[in-house]
C-alpha cells in the first residue's frame, strides 16, 4: 500500500517523469494504431516494431553507449527500410501480404539478434541497457530521454489531430481522396513516418516483441464502444494510457519485472472486456439481443396463429392445437404462452386460449404489417402474390410504426392484401 | 579444413529443423496463414514455461503437451475473436499472440528461480551449445546430442504428416470450399496443421528460439515461391534452401562470432531479398510473358 501511495502521489519526481512519459507515448501509439487498425494494416505495426531492433543495435554500436539520439535515429531508419521493403515486395512480387509481413519481421529480427550477440560478445558494459528494448522498461526512462520520447509523442498527437481529415480519408477511402485532388501518396508517407516514430518511442516502454499490442489492442477495444472517429481516438488513448501506467506500477513494485508484458496484459484485459461486455457490439449484448429477438418472433408467430384460427371461424383455441402447430418446440412454446399470459395478451381458460383485448390489437397489428408488406411488394415491386409471403414473414417483426404509417399512406389505406384477405385495423370486428 | 564433428552436428541439426519448418511453412504460406504461424510460435511460450515448471526439465513430455495445447488454444482464440466477437483478422492475431507471449514472459520472470529458462534462451535459442547437451541413458552411455534426436523425430513426424495428408493439405490450401464440398474435414485438417506447427515450434525453440522459428517457417517458402509455380518443386526448393541457410549461416556466424540462429535467418533474408530483386528486374523476354499467369494465387 505504501508503494501504491508513493507511486501515485509522485513524491519522487522521476516517477512523475515516467508516468508523463508513458502516458504520452501510450496515447501517441494508440492514435497511430487506431488509424492503422481502421486501415486494416494492424500487423504492419508488428513488422515495424520487430524491424527496429537492428537499427537500435547499430545506433548503439556507433555511439558506443545508450545514446537516445543515435538509437532513435537508427531505429527510425531501419523501421523505414522495413516499411519501404514491405510495400516494394507487395508491388513487385506475387507474395501475399501476410507472407511479406512475416518475412520482413523475422528477417529484420534475425539481423537484430546477430548484431545483439556481436555487441554482447564485445563486452561493452552499457550492454545491459540494450536488453530493455526487447521487453521494455519504463522505469528506466530518464529525464533527458523524456524530452525526446515525449516530444516525439506530442508531435505525433498534434500531427494526427491537425490533419485528421486527411488521415481519415486515407484509411476510409483513399481513392476518393485521390479523385478530389489530395496528394494521397504524400499523406501515406507522412502516416508511415508517424507509425515508425510511434514504434520507436514505444519500444522504450513495451519492447520490440510486444509493441504490436500497444498499436493494435487500444483501437480494436475502442471500436466496440463507438462508431465515431473522435470518440474512438479518445477511448483508445485512455485505454492505452491507463494500461501503461498500471504496467509501469507493477514493474516499479517488482523490480526484476519488465514493463512491457504487464502493459500488454492490462491492455488485453481492457480489450477482452470490451469484446465481451461492450453495449451493442459486445458478444454478450449481441447474444442477449438475439435471444430477445427470437423470443419476440416466436410470440408474434403464436399470436398470428391464434388470429388466423379466429379468422377462419373458430371460436376458441385449445392449447394442445398450438403445441401441435409448432412441432418439436413444445417447451419453447409453453414458455412463450406463459410469457404472453403474464403480459396480459392471452387468457387461458380450461385449456382454451383466447385473446384479451390488448392481445387482439397486438395480433391485428402483426397481421396487418404482414399483409401491408405483401401488398406493397406486390404493387410496387411487381412481385407475384405467391412470392411475397417469405419476405413479409421476416419484415413483420421489424417494421416500425413510422414505416407502417408510410405504407398505409402509400397504399391508400387498402382493405385487402394480394391473397384477398382482409387487412385488419384496430376498430375492425373480427 | 579438417572435418569438425561439432560443426557437422550443428549444421545437420539446423538443416533438419529448417526442413521441418519449411515443409509446414509451405502450406501455411499457401493458406495465407503465415502470420498465424508467427502468432502460434509466440503463443506457445506460456505452455513451454508451465510444462517446464511441472516437469522440472526441458526433456519432459509435459513441455511438448503444454506447448501443443497453447498452440491450439491460440488458433481457437483467433477464430473466436474473428467469428464470434467480429474483430478483424489482423487485430485478432495481434491481440492473441501478444497477450500469450506476455503471459509467458511474466511466468518466466516469476518462476525465474525455479526453472532453468531465461528470456534470451527463449528468444534467440542457442544451437552452439548443442554438442555439449548430450542425451545420456540411465546406464550412463552417451547417445549424442539430445536436440539432434528431437530434430530427427520432428522431421520424421512432419514428413509422415505431410505424406499422409498431402492430397488433403494440397486441396484445402488452394480451394477450401471445394475440399468441403467433396467432404474433406477442412477445419480438422487446419487444426492438425496448427498442432504440427506448435509441436515443431516447441521442439525447435531451444535451438533457434521462438521468434526465429517464424523466420524458418516463412522465409524459405516465400523465397521458393518467387522461383517456382509448382507445389512439388516449391517443397523441394524450400528444403534445399533450408540446408543452404544452415550451412552458410553456421560459417558466417563463425566468421563474425555471433548467434548461429540469427545468422541463419540473416542469410535467409539476404537470399529472399536478393531473389525478389532479381525477379523484379529480370526482363520479360527471357521467359516470355509468363509473369502475367499466376496459377498459385487464388
């Protein structure tokens, strides 16, 4: 607990720096990552993040120490080379995207490992600092590092915000942008530069292997909460920053623990929670919505069945007959009848089912929608009367009162449907 | 140069590993699942660590079982995210493998004092220690390097797998729907292929590391794909490249005193990029205009 207070009250100014740094670079990476996620190029970020390793090693070899300027430059250049090679291979070979990305990723990483072992065997004492780039160590962010990494992160955030229109055009409809005269090639180039920069600054905290998570997970998670780009970026940034701070906290409490894996675990928690529980798009709410819809359609069909019975001259409806009309679904049917009895749409009297007045008007509404739609298809779409039933069977559950009014108006309040059956209105007698 | 038994063993084992990986990689590439292979090779890490912890040694069957389970689990999570949660495929892959790999690294750090397994070994492997890591029988008789036996066993299993399922793999790789129509269990074949990839990853990770396995899975088939349009010659060329990479990689690493596995990948990368470059500048009049026909693409 005292660790917790010590960490989050920022008594130690170096912790404040670390938290500021990780927040900035988390938000920067999440912004870039969200765009590349929308562009369906999420794994390019993975390739770039593995590909910066040889650059880092070369920068280290040239500087002879962990100099942030050399390392950032080296990482940027090798990231840029990897990006260039990826698009060059795509336009010059028959290889599929995933094979190209996987090849570039592993080849660059292989080179990186060669250089890393060369440095290791040279016995440079600064070597220990280099391992941090594999799995990240946010605690090691020093004040002078912060100016470079934080500055770049702010640059990324500002550029993406200022040119939001251009970048959204790039990811949503590049051809349209080109046709109205925007330089899409240049915009793509700037975007790739930003992406490489985001990776270069992110590896300090997350490491090259797991950097992909910081690019992909926030956008993918946020996508489940909203359809608006502005909100999407904000939510993604928040997920990323919070996970970054939590991950840093864990590696602060347990010193031998690298930051990267914990940031990824927290990010994935957010992501999976979003996939499961997000309203509307989450797995759970889609499951519930589906269940509800199936229940509603069964209720509608049941009411319609009873209505048809009454229409054909029956006075009452034995419950057994309803069961027989839905073969193999007795349990569900019984459940639905119970539900309808509870909501006061049906009455059950000695095994005979009858409508309440509320139930009758609901049944009329469904039958009316069904027949109105049949008539509409027949009159306006010129579909033969014997082909309209299936479509109406689906549409009767989802036509809204507004659409109903429109249909009535358009069809001029018809009396009969294409099968010469009456279209029931609320005050009609049955 | 005199015959160096250690060099021979290392090159021999490395060739076996790269042939096994290449054989599976060909089918992964044709199915456009190279990145899934990447994901699996990262995702088996927690399985390896847990198996390591349970069995107390890297020789245990538990390690292979653990990794196999995690490999299949990763495939299932990716499928679930894509089909049920409606996350786009690239993001599903990215999220799944980073999470599992992160869990693996955390486990290694938490169990660091209990298991003889460190991050570097997992990442890069060390094939150079192969000649001193001997398989010693209970009677105290040395049978030779343990990893070489693993590699032989792996290659045999992979070859048998591909030999038995050649027709099915071939068909489902090129036209999955046709395979389904004529009654092939495409899902099961896919899962079997993924299991083989996980198994190969585990049995190779000690020698070449979890990430460089990906390179061996992807780079030789991709290079061969640039040169040929027939499946059989694709497979042969991939095997030949695997052997070439192993030999050249070893001597290059010897020259600059560096990681053998890393150097193998670097050599593979140079061959790959060189091939792509040569193929792209080669004028059409040498081979006519055949470049416009792309029979291997769907």
